[in-house]
């Protein structure tokens, strides 16, 4: 539901008394709402007084929410058994609705078949898409919700259908204003005059389940959006879901090609739609979303006014803005669509992978660009949650993809709950290898999220990235969502202490007993692009594992790598010193050896310098981080003072001593380099 000013047009707000006379609504009880006034904070108040005011405000807000919940106590909840009792004994009504649906969809299917036989299927796409939109609108809220879902599925619908069905998001027929205003008074037990000083004479927007008015609160003068539920909607969607569920049973029983439990999918969808009918639940969803994600200055979530909210009426802060797919209007305000999309991507990643609580209906009508450049989220009726195991598995899946570990990728489908544990994933591995070997030959910036999704399966389309990518591609055809997402993945891998992600980082950095410095450098380069990256936290999880009881294998690898790095730094310094000498001094000190001070092949010499330079670049990346503090090394020094740390340090020093001694002996004897002295 978009709470927008329709591209900058202003909507007049009629005084409630004038509007009421125009609509001839019967006058209800003259009870004026007297919500709590926010206490002023006096300068003389100490910190304790301020704390008391904040606690009091919070208590008042909770009480108002409790009253709203009481008003919604009879809100409908999806129950297949209740639907069967309500509609199982109404054969005439069921037959009439069934015929209505079959005639509408059957005639449309027949037109598609005729178009295909006449060879004009592509030519008539736009025409047929508009017809389908009108059919869904005529069939009512259930099919409008279906159309809205299809409008965000580019894996299913052609672009013409996506564009037409997107109009179902907030450009639907309205119901009479008199019914809406009567609903407000009935639900809240107050007259409009006592609540609002003015209200728009007609809806600002209309969607599948309700329509929105713009109003001004009488007690505070604040502009708000008032969403009112369509009358009779519970009856309409209840009948439809009863019929659709019956079709699901038939599919489960007779259609062998579909192995998914269709009835379970229908029940899940119906349950979500019924949750949307409870506007108090939507308000609570908005509050939780705001608490989790609106801590970022570029994300806005409207406040809820609980005193004027019930099961069928939702009053929230008015958000002035432009829909995210209106590129011209956005740029006319000096804003950039891609900046807003990047904000959406970062917020969506936090939703999906950090807290697991995400907006499940992020179509362009629910995303606004405010004049201040913030991204506003609206309509919290449909929310979803990602289990913790799945959140970590998704990040691990990306690591396995980068490592081309296709066996591990296939096993990830268990944790992601894409496949049941009894399914053999070995046949999937060759398919993953064939797909991702080609995809990963491109640079990260050339991989877009839809490419990855196509490889993983359409199930990931329940997450919001496909919508954001579609919006971005309108502004820049070369935009890649995966590239924009990579800084977040890099930051999480470098800083998250969760054991699963810590192991994923180790897996990414070490392979075949060797440390991949290029991977670490790339992670730091990308991680620094994330605004929440902290150099202080980088690699701390790995350090804790390194010195922990389970880190013996990692310690062996680190000792080996520490020896290599120290040798590279020392030998690099020798080479730099040699190169800085005048020619006559080189001849005197090193007897004019054309290979310089060290007996090394050109290839080995290049590897030494490359490793040394790479380590220095990584240190430079850490030092140049915005929040770098030399004290971040203090925990490392403290750990090294512990018994385990001293043992590790001793092993490193011993290895370095042996390595440099071998190198020195080679130089003295001027013999060819042995494998033990090789930088490899």
C-alpha cells in the first residue's frame, strides 16, 4: 500500500464536518479522543527525570497498543476446518463462484491458445496482460493478491505481464467513502470529528485489502495515513480459499508430475493473507521492523498511532515520497535511484541474513524515496522469517560457490530446507558444476543476482532482491546486485563470531594447506565498502579459534604461513637494500653477482616480493580503515602472553630461525636453492 503524494500532486483535506455533511453520515457519539500528551522536557530536569519521562512514554505506548489489541480480539484467523464448516454446506454459492472463476480464466486461456495457433502470441502479450489484470480485478481480493505475487516473479511472467500486474499494487477500484468512514467510527468507537481535524474526501491509494486516506490528527495536528479494510473481504477470500484448497487436494491426488504438497502451499499463502487482515498485527510488524532496521539514518519506517488503530483500521505516520520505480520523479529531486537501491540491498541483506525478519511484499509501491533521500518501507502486512540455520547456510553457500566446492553447495540444500534429508544430492553436483564453472569465470561485478538465483532455484524469489534488481536495471542496465551485496558478505565473514561463519572464513582463506592472501585482500577491500565494517573486529573470530582448544590444525597452518611471511619481509628488505646501493658497492659487497645478494631464481624472487607486497597492502587496508585504532592489536598481544600464545609464538620463532638459517647457509655455500628454502 503506497502512502504517496502521487508524483507531487497535493490532495485537499476537507474539514471533517464539511465532509460529513457531504457524505450524509449519521452522527455518532460526541466523544472526543484525548490521547496522552507528550510531556515537555524541562531544562531543570536531571538525567533521572528524563529517564522517567522516557519510561512513562514507553508505558503509555504499550497501554495504547494493548487497547488496540483488545479492539482486534475478534480478528479472523485462517482455519481450514472453519472454512469447511462455513462453506461446505453452501453448494449453490460454491457452484456460482466456481463457474465465475472457470469462465473468466477459461476464456483467457482459450485466447492464449488461439494466439499461439495463429502465431501472434508475442504480438498480443501486452493486450493479454491487460486482460489478465482486469480479470484478476473483477475476481476480487484473492486473485488480486495472486496477481501481486506474480508481478514480482520475472522467472514466471514476461515483462509485459509484470508491468501490467504491477498496477494491482495500488491502482485498484475503491469502495464507497461512506462505508470507509463508517468503518473508522465503528472500529474506534469515536466520531471522525473527534479524531481528525481534516481528512481527504477520497482515497489516496487503493489495494487488494483496503484503501488509504490522508488525514490530520485533531489533538496534535500531525499528518497521518489511515488505512481502512474493504467491507466483506473475509467472506470473499474465505470462499475462494475453500475452493482453491479443494483444487489442491485434487492436484495432490491425481497429478503425479507435481511432487510438492500443493495444499500445504495454499495453506501457507492463505495464512499470510489472513494475517494481513489484522491491522493491529501489521502495526506490530511495523514496530518490530523499525526497531531492527531503522537504526540506519537512510531507512525510514512510519510510526503507528495505536489509539486510532484496530483490526480493520490502521493509522500511521504519513510518509511523503515517490515510488521507487518513478525514476524521473526521483531524479527531479536531486536523488539517484541506484543510491536508494543500494540502501535497499543493504537493508534487505540485514533482513535476510542478520535478523531473519524480512518484508515479504517489497513491490515498488511499498518502497518510497523521500525528499531527504531516505528509503521508506511501507505495508507490513506480509512478513517472513528466516531460521538462523538457513541464514548462516546462505552465507556459507556463497563461500562454497566462490570456492567451487559443489559437493558442499549441494549439501547446503539440506540446511536451507530446499531438500529433505533422505534425498540424494550427488546427482545435483554435476549440474552445479556445469552452471557455476561458466558463471564464476566472470568477475564478481559481472555476476548478477538473477544469474545466481537461476542456478539455485526459483525458491529464492521469495526474498526481496529480485525487486531491487529490477528497479536498478531500469536506471542502469549494467547494475549487478551480487556485486552490490558482496561488501556485506565480506564484512560478515571477517567480523561475525558465529562458529559457522568463522569456519566458513577459514575455509575461504585456507586451501590445500596454503593461505590465500589474495582472498583476504579482496575481503578487506570489499568489506571496507560496508558502512558498518570495523577494522577492530576484523579477523578476531579467527584469532580466537587459532588460540582455542579446537585450533590445532589451524595453528599448524598459521605457523607455516607466518614463517613464509616473515621470510618474505626479511628477504624483501635485503633485496630493497641491495637495489638502493650504488653499483660499485654492489660489486664490493656481493662480488658483482648478476643475481644480486640472494641465490634465487627469477620466479622465486617474484613470489617473495609479491607475497611481501600483498601483506603490506593488507596492513595498509586495515590502517586506512575509518575506525582503525592501533589498540586493536592489544588483544593479540594479550593473547600472546597467555600460555597457548607463548607456545604458538615459540613455534613461529623456531620456524623462522630454521628457515632463515637454511637461507643463509645457501648463500654462504652458493649452492642451488633446495625445496626447504623455497618461498613456495
